């Protein structure tokens, strides 16, 4: 039996994500594509202020360390996108800065493939994550 296995199957992991990432947001970490299952954690501050009020900067983030979120690296997820998709299976890209999905390949990375179609303008699109 292998004693070096860390995750099985390894498709739901804690990863560092950009500030402001929320549950349901698409992310790219290195060459890994995923969707945040939790908000980005901020646990290096107290959940309450000294006067007992809630500290608005604190975010449990699903128990992750500060700067990380639980990220799912597989599956089909629905995102709101601002581009048309003509065919199921069309490629969907993530902007180089990781801020949004796009239908444009130029200077962007493959994120996944469309499982639904949609016209313009903004609306829901189901995307199967590619890794």
C-alpha cells in the first residue's frame, strides 16, 4: 500500500486564491482551474473587536488558512458570463488575471467547456472545468 498518498481523489483542496474571491467564483491557481467552494479565508485577525462587535475583516473561509479557499477542481458549475456560446463543448477561457470567464482565447487560458449554450448579453452558462 502506498504510504505517500495525501488526497483521494484530490479534486477538493485548499488553495491560495486572489483577494476578494467568494464561494462560486472561478479561479486559476498556477495551471489548476477550479471553483471556490468557500470564500477566501481571513483568520489572522480576531472574529470580534475589543468592544465585542463583529470584526468585518474576519472570514472563517471554511476553516482554511488566511489567503486560501476550498477549491473544487472538477465538475460542471454555472457561472454568469457576458458572452454568447453557440455550441455545447465550445471552449471557455479564464482571463489572465483570473477575474472572469471569457469566450476569447487571446492571452487567456482554457478554463473548461460549455455544457449549455446561451446568447448575449449576460446570463448563466454551465461549464465543465478542464484540468
